[in-house]
C-alpha cells in the first residue's frame, strides 16, 4: 500500500470519528459533554486539514 493511500485511509478514519462525535454531541442532553464532544470533533477536523495540507505542500502556520 502506498503512503498516499495510507494517508487517505487515515484521513477517512478521522473524518468518520469526527462525524460520530458530532452525532453523539447532538444526542446528549448534558451541555458539558456536548461541548467536549464538539471540541474533540473540531480538533480531529483540524488534524485532517493539516495532514491534507502537508501532503499537498500547502502547509499553513498554526492558528
């Protein structure tokens, strides 16, 4: 398996995990738990974006 394929698979796994966290956040009635799940999902999305930018050579400085 190529490095690009492995990166794509990893990104897909992270996207799925972020989606699941967002869905769990929507279902929970605890505001603090909702916020934690949304924050984790947001961090995963940022990680996915950073990996994508590194792979394409478009490295952005951190916010």
